[in-house]
């Protein structure tokens, strides 16, 4: 998926650093998660993230903690966000919702994760 959308985006060292982190992550990451791994100011980070979003290379969404999370666009999937601890889990089971004259890009389910439910 990345190769299809990357042809018109110049791969700078900053962009490569961000992509390497996102590609090697098993979960969506926030700016704070990524800045701990690379030295980059916030403006540069968000400028590059915008380019990746416009290029259809990454997905992003906002969590309960009001942080924006980013992930490489792979197979379409949904997310579960715990209302108590803000833990994010990817849901790889197909969730089919059809609305006439609508295009659904993201499905986010909120509730209590198993850890919070058992506490």
C-alpha cells in the first residue's frame, strides 16, 4: 500500500525516520511516543504527518486522552479505545456498517478493556 502512494513524495531523512517508527510499531503511536525515539520539533513532525495523510500513507484518529494517534495504512481495520485507561487495540475482524450515500473511513469502538473491566 505504501509503494502505491509514495511515488510523488520525496523521502527526506525526517520522513524516513517517522515512517520507520510507524512501520515497526504494532500499535498506533502519538506524537509523544514518536518524539521519544527521534529528535524532531513538533512543527516538522506535523508538517510531515500532514503530507503522509494527504498521500494516503497513514491513518490518524483522536483518542479519549485528546491525543492524535498515527499508524501506517495497511489492511483496513477498526480500533477499540478503553474509556478508563485509554488503551488502544486494533480490531482485525471485519465490522460491516453500510449507510446509504456515505463512505465510512474509520470505526472506533469505545468501552472498557478486559483489564479495567476486571478491576
